[in-house]
C-alpha cells in the first residue's frame, strides 16, 4: 500500500512539473518587447545567444544582419563553404573560433536587443530576431570585423 501511494505521489509531482514546463514554453511565445536590456546567459554560436527573462524564462535571440559561420557539418556549412571558396572544415573552424571567443568575452555581458519592424518577430525555430548592441556598438559589426560572418 505504501509503495502504491508513493507511486501516485511521484506521478502527481512529475505531472505538475510538466505543466510548469509547458506553461513556460507557451509564455515564451508571448515575449514581444520592442527594446530591452538583457544579460547574455549562454552563447549558442556566433549569431545566437540566450538570456533569462523573469517573466518568460530562457529566450533565444538570433542576431540580425549577420550570418556567423556554422559550428558543425551541416547543409548550411556546405553553403557557406561554397559561397566563400572554403572547405567545410575551415567554415567549422571559423564558427568555433567565434563561439569560443564569445563564450569568453560575451557571456554574462549586458546587451541591448531591438526589434526591427521590417523583420519578423521570430524565426522558424522560435528564436527572437533582434538587432543587438554591445558596448554601444552593433554586434553584427564585431562579427564582420573579426571575419566570422559568412556573408550569406
């Protein structure tokens, strides 16, 4: 009987946790701030990072106006390699150079994200599409100046 009751309690607690997770996912679809100051929580790659919003939880930003080199061998890396007369390995190396530099220098930094009224609010992966300013400079300019933008 105690064993059965324990299973019911654990099942109930797990189902409550799932509901909270689902609620957070649904709420993240509602984030539509035009301009915000956020702290970078994690760097995904050269043009994508995450931040934590008190109301909506963890949100992902895809930086507008740049296309950083990929960090893994995929179709996009092949397109970038062909467009830049590079090998896929070179594309991935540049992508990882950007990623590691940004983890060391950009993570936990405060940035300004701005919605561009001429762009969609989110992409097909539900990432916020934003112009980003770091130390009062456009983020995309940094990526381009360091040679980490594929130009696509």
